[in-house]
């Protein structure tokens, strides 16, 4: 196994140790009046001679005037230029000692080679590669870093020593942050550096000190402390963690982060990552030995592995566990993190062939919300075997087979095995302007059941069948047309579609419900032959789904300026199969669903989705969003979400530049139904030439909606501070990943964005 090939795929830690400016340099973007940093290496003098047998080319001297001794030593004055390979020294005067092959220059000295450029008071170098300079202002070549050193020594083997050194990645004359050290030793061959008596200053204020610090000077990873991570929240108080990064091998590493929370006590977080020829994954854990608020130990462990043994065989494993049901309420971020209901644990082995795939799955869930009744908790699958195949046959025919065998288990519930199959034969006729696909098939489901702790079926008091089954034929006809009208600059389409489905009624009230549910009606569900998802019901159908889509397309760019779709289902016979607790269909038509997407005017976008009941003349579900997006950091969204008898929310969020350096971000999610705010955040961000700072405050609900205890409606107030020193490191937790989720369309990685990472 070639570990060098794998190493680049294992990324560096996000918060990187001091002196990484020697590695990465500053970003290639600039805010306000920040001048761009040009860092390019020197070029050898034209016509420079080739290297000698000793590996170094001879020294070439030139000047306005010179005096030469008998032994070849020289005194040079006036526009002195001394060149050896890619090394060049310029000064007003210099001395060349022929015996020691040493050049010494005084006055204003300018030197450059493949590693650095500098200007100093005095300096020189030897033919073998050694050199030394005093009181030099230097710039690291191909690194946006500059500074001053009282002494600089260059060794023939590539080592460099800086004494009394200070440097920064900020523009000249604006050292907003600086690294100062008594000495820094850099080994270019080993790509390692060591600093002694080191301190980091920001705006003249020391923010970090270390008597000794080791660091990499290349893209290679290196073990060492990362910058501390400060946070504050009303749930945990002030918190500080100090991560330590372990560069264990090119293809695996680890990070260990001991920390302390003022309200809860000591904590430790760790992550181990690995990468092999066939697998990649991670193991992470958070542990509080004793939570002073909960008076117990708390923990959260997660494992993820993806192994590709061959191009056709893949294993995907995900597992996680927490110590108690309130862990996410206490430590999660935002309503989406604190309202976790289940934690999945699964292993999926998949084998792919050209026309079919086979999947073996084991799956179990840890229930976080203990208030959920047993009947509302998911079943464990031990195991679940699936097969899906599609084969093309002669004369436009196609055969398909979907089959499954699965064993379900759950405490205090009916358990057992379910086997199902659905062979289909279809004829596929397609042209550029029309398609027609008739199909016939057969649906079959059978069970082998047991009822632990009960002699009667839990299904409405019926007898307890141990081997129930159900079968039914099915037939469908799917068709559509595409009409096009070409205008001067636009193409308009009209695309009607229909799907007729027939499945006869079969009584299924004695069948259990392991994994079956009625999904929301949408444009995808509209054109499915099965009304349910899951294999416990064969839904009867004698219906036609009809819809029409119209598009307005700009011919020059191909962009869809407008897309509108409308459709519903007409029942020739009302569906009779239901799930427990489901109201039967009592109408001849379904709700109508509609979707509208408009991209018609510059940076404005509009999306509207609607589910409308013609029987009650009421909306069942509405989702609408208006977005203005001029760039990744200039975006505003206003959304409305409505579910009848469930929720009614307004969500407004934005990221907006005030000036070239100042940005603000904000979000407000307000429940019109409950007349309360769900999530509020506001942040202000400043980006200078060589540093950035973000302050984000947030207040949100952290208790689950089903919580009926005194914690119901509990809120958390938090403040996050992030200081980023361009080309060096980040102090605090990066907010970009969170903001990209909270603010639709926000993208800090956009050219010209002063807040890009």
C-alpha cells in the first residue's frame, strides 16, 4: 500500500497551529484598500553557468569598480552584483575572499534566493551555500509572510536560523498581527521548524505565548497543539477547549480536545480518522466524566466507515450512541440539532451489477425521545435483504423485479419476517415529443409472525394470524406529450402527463405495520403507482393522475426562467385500503398540488409549492420562498411554511455586506401558530487585509416539541467569537458551515468575498 498516495485525501485540521503562514500564505483575496501580495521567487541571472562538479555553480562578480589582490581576492564598489546560481546579492560595496570563497557586503545589502528575499545592513555567503545577514527585513518567497530578524543564518543543507525575529502575513506597514520569537530554526529538508520564546500579538496585545513551539513548514501535517476554542452559552456557561493534533501516519490521525465548561465541569472530545486502500472513516466521542448540572457522566459516540472492496462491492457502516435522552437538548446546536428523535445504527452491504443490485442491511435505532409510545418507535431490521433488477428485452420491452426479505423486531410488539416481491413487464415507447409506457405486474407479500406476551393480535382485537399473506395483480399506463413554441428569444413548452393505475382491493386489516406510512402528496408521489411507502400494504387503485408542466426557457443560455406544474388524482373507485388510524378517502379527487419556480428578473428567485383541498377549499400545505442573491455573501430570503393544524412559520434570513470590510448576517424563525420566536441569530463580521473577526449571537428553543416537563420551551442563548488571522490560524469555531445551512444561498467560498476561508 502506497501511503503517500493516500495522504492528500486526509485533510488538515481546521484550526491550525502557529507559524502555518510559512506553509499556506495569505488568501488570494483582499478587502477594502488591502494591496495584493506578490510573492515570486528570484530568477537566475541570464547566462548563469551550469553547476560545478561540487553541485554549486561558480560565483560571478560584477561592479562599477574593483581592486584585485594577487590571490584573487577583490574589493568591489559601485552597483555590486554577486550571483551564484539562483542566489543574488546586490550592494554598494563588497569584499570577495578567494581563499575561503566568501562574499561579504556592507551598507545597504539586498539578497534573494529560492527561499527568501531580504534587505539588511551587513551580510554575505560562501560558495558552499552557507550565508549570514544582520538586521534584515525579509520576505519568504512564495509565502505571503514578511518580517525582521536581528540575525539570519543559512546552512548549506537548507537549514535557516532566525534570531530576534518578528513576522506577519499582513501588508507592509500594517502589522495587525505579529509572531515574535527569540529564535526560529527551520529545517527545509525535514520540513520542520522550532521556535523558542514565542508570542503572538494581535493589535499589539499578546494573545498566545509558548516557551517552545514546533511547527511544519510545508503542507505536511504535524503533531501539536491547535488554537484554543472559546464558546459561551446559557446551557453550559463559558467553555474553553485546547485541541491537540496527533499526526500518527500519512493515512490516519487523531485529535484530542480536553476542555472545561463553567456550568458543567471538565470534558474531553476526541476524533480518530483513517484512510486505507479500501476504506475511510472516523471514530469520534464526547465525554463529560461528571456533569455538574445533570449530576452524572455524559457521552456521545459516533462511528462511520465506508469500505469499497471492489468497484461493485461496498460496505457502509454508521453507528452512534448517547448516554441519556437529554444530551442533544443540552449540547446540540439550534432546533435542528436539539430535536433529534432517533440515532441510527446500520450496516449496509451492497453489490452492484450492470442490471441489478443486491443489498444486505441490519438497522437499529436508539430512541432519544423517551416520551414516544412504543408503537411510534421504529423497528429493528435483523436483517433486511433487498434485490432490484432492470433488464431490457427485445422489441422495446423491459422486465423489472423488486424483492425483499426482512425480519422485524421491537419490544412489546408483534415481530416476524416479511417477504415481498413485485415482478413487472413493461413496454417502453419514447419519441422526442411523446412517450407511452404500459405495464403489468404482480404484487405479493407474506409474513411469519409472533406476538410476544400476548395470545391475541394487537390489531383491533382480531385473531392472531401467524402466516398472513396478500397478493394482487397490477396494471398501469403512463404517457405524456411535449409541445414546444419557439419565440424570438424564448422557448415555451407545454407538457401534459397522465398515469392510470389499477390494483384490485384486497382486505389487509390483519396485517401488521412494520415500516409503512402515507407520504405527503407532492409531484413525485402524484405519479407513483403505490400510495404508501413501505411493504405492509398493497394499496388498491383505480385512478388516473394527471398533470401539466409549462416551462419558459431562454434560448441563448438554456436557463429556465419559469417552471409551473399543476396536477391531481381522479379516483374511479375510492381507495379502501388504509393504515391504522388513517381516515379513508371519501372523495373522487385528491388534493391538487402545484409548484411554481420563477427566475425571471436578475438576481430574484421565487419558489411556491401548494397542496389545496377542493372539497374544503382550504390549503393543506404551503411553502413559499422569495430570494435575492447577488453573490454568495449578498443574499436575502423570506420563506413561509404552513401545514394545516401543525405549523405556520415565517423564516427571514440574510447575509449582507455593509462595506468592503463589514458584513452582517441574521435569521429569524417565527411561529405564527404559537406566536413565539423559534430561532433568532444576528452576527457581524469584519474582514481586514490579514485578519477577520466574527461575533454571532443566537437564541433558540432547545427542548423537543414533545417535552411535557418543566423544560418545555427551554431556550439557549449563546455567543460565538471567531478570530481568523489570514495565513496563520483561527481562534474559535468556524461559523461558515452553520451559516450555509441557516441562510439559503450563502456561500463564503466565492471570489471577491473578504470572508472566504
